[in-house]
C-alpha cells in the first residue's frame, strides 16, 4: 500500500508518489533537516519479507554508497519504516533516456555528450570493482545538469576473500536472482552473450550493454530484435554485429566505437570504459571540427585567437600598471580549487599500470592529493582542446598541468624531427599563454607545470620559469615547475617519493595545512 502524503519517515516528509514498479515505490520527499528534496525508494509490502529482495536492496545501497560521481545518482541514507526498508537517494529531476527515445534518435552532439557522461560513470563504478549488469535506457536519467546513471540493484561487486590456505579474487557479492534456477540477470535486449549463457561477467559486460544503448541512441531502435525472448537471445549470440544505417548521420569512427562494444567475445571488445571515454571525446572533437567548417570555423577561430590576444593585452596592461594587479578577481572559494590538466593520449601517461587500466596522470595526482582540504577538478586535454572559459569559471586557486597536455604525439610522430619539435614548442606556448590569460582574469590562481624531461639539470626548473616570466610577466611569482624524478623511462606519480615531493609543492603553493 502506498504511503500517505505528509507521512514522516524520521526526518523525511513524503510529498508525492514519483513512480512504482514490481520491487516497490519511489517517493519524492523533503529532508526537513537540510531543506532539500530527496527520492525515497521503498520495498513493497508484498515482497518486503523475501530475503532475496532484501539482499538486492542492501546490495544497491552498498554499491551506490561506494561511488561518488556527478553522473551517478547518490545515496544519502538508508532506513526502515514499519518493517519496510528504504533508500534515501538524490532526487533526479528529468526524464529517462527511454522516454527521450520515444521522440526519436538523439542528434550527434547531444548523443556524444550523453554517451561520454554514461561512459564516465561506468569508469567510476568499474574502478570501485562494481559491474552494473543492467545498463539500459530506462536506467539512464537525462537532467539539465547532465546524465545520471541509476538502479544498481543487480550490480556485482568484486572483492578479495580468503579461501583455505590461498586467497584470490572471487565474486563475493552475487545477486539473489543468481540463486534462482533459470533466471536471467539483466534486461535481455541489452544483455551481453556471457550473461545469456550464464558465464562469469566483468566490466566488459557493461561495455556490451553500453554499445547496445549507443546504437539505440543513434537510431531510435534497439540494436537487437526478435519476436520472442529466444529469438532475441539468438540475435545477441550471433556473430554479426548491427551496423549504423547511413541515415543515422553518425561518423565511421562512431560506428567503429559501437562495433567494438558489441563483439560477442569479451576479449575482442573495448577492454576499459576509460578507453571509450577517450574515443568518444575524439569523435565529439571531430564532429565539432566538421561543424565549424566555413564561416562558423572562422568565427570559432576568431574567438580562440581573441582569447589568446586578451592574454597578451592583459600582459601589456599589467606592465603599464607598474606590475600591479588592479582587478581583485572572483571571490575566494570555501576551500582551494585545483584543476588538473592532463592528456589521456598515448605516450602521455607516465606509469604503465595507470595506462593499462585506462587512467591518466591526473588520476594518480588525484590519489596523492585526495586527503588535502581541497576540491579537485579534472580537465582532459588534447591538441584540439578549447575549454578556456570553462576552466576560468572553475575559479581555480591552482592549476596543475602536464607541460605537454596540449601536444598530440600521434601527429608529431608522423613528421620529421624538426617539425615534431616545432609542434611541441607550439603546444607549450599555447599552454603558457593560456595560463597568462587565466592569470589576467584571476589574481589568486597559481600554476604548477610538471614534466619528466623538459626541466632537466640542476637549474632546469628555475631557468624555465625565468624564461616564461620574461615572455609573460603577468605570471611573475605565480608559475612553478616540477621536474618529475625518474626521467622518460621511470617517472611515476605512484612512486611514494615523487608523490610526496609533488604533494609538498602543492601544499606550499596553496599555503594550506596537510593532515
């Protein structure tokens, strides 16, 4: 029986019934302590005593509770009301992707933006050892702020357990449905072959489901179809992969991304969601470059050059004012904001273990700064990166950047040595000019630039800083260099000594207390 409006579940006041299904109801409620709207997911009376259902409910709370990501619906609290368990979750105001697809396929820009956010949510889940296992359009919410991935009710979480005299990774958390003979775990049209066949699943299972969702986003119809469940399963288990029709208007690169998701053999799929994020961002960049052809391209290039010109003008103004910053800039942050600028492109990631897992230098730097009283923002960059204003609007106190974050070695490696060096120098100049632009807009922002080779020598850091400040005086006293120990072969932010050095540099530049 639904709960009456106005009922209090501890501090939560029921406002209305937002939805209902076989497992239970979802209510919109008000947290009277914090004055915010929340969603309360409650098991129905009919199945509340079923231990399998309760186990699934508890599992969802544990799975989402382990995650903290802007594209994953957050769990705030758990409780029990009149013998019925409930979850208190972030209230997501929007529509499901399934509802959106009833109006037709998504246009490429909208599609790629949503796809990147879904994949990024999978990256966060997989890093915590969580496989969603039920990724489908109805479990993706579209909001004004972006995508929210929901319903981890049949998620599988990996952990290491002891077994006799040896230990090894096992599926220590299995779903209640898995104990029911003949029951499929997931939603058939989006299930990977290994799910249908009852074989072990892992992160690549989610990648298959993601490919099926991508296909439907692009075409408005499911990737696999059949008149019955058996026929649908047969279509999924076949060797052929669905191809995007020309009418979908998608690029060949995007078609290859989907094809790489939908391989029958998990070993032939994309192996990491982080790889998908990068591929989708490149596809979006390619789309942007195509769309700004002709007059639109001229406008965009004018705006870009205007941004860099602003930095140079700001330098002149700064000199004219006698070296004084006359603009107080934006207000201070409650806690220092650090923006990590780094490229995920091949050859840019220092530690091979991080590269193998689909991570970036910024991920390793995040780990070593995690317990500091700061807010960390990550900015993935490339040679076609143009998010200058977005970074400025982050109101950063500190930008920590890879010196070559705007350099694309894939292009440079195809050129003669002198041309390759010129491309690198241009990327470096563009980065430092961007710093000057930020400095002219925000007098609080400081900059740490790291490299594993550029600052070699005893005075390498100081000389490089002096050269940049001579070119762009607005950076005076605000630019820091960090030579990563280990050189081109052994540099790693996972190295404890390197981590401690960079951590100390950040603490010193920001003037904060380390725990």
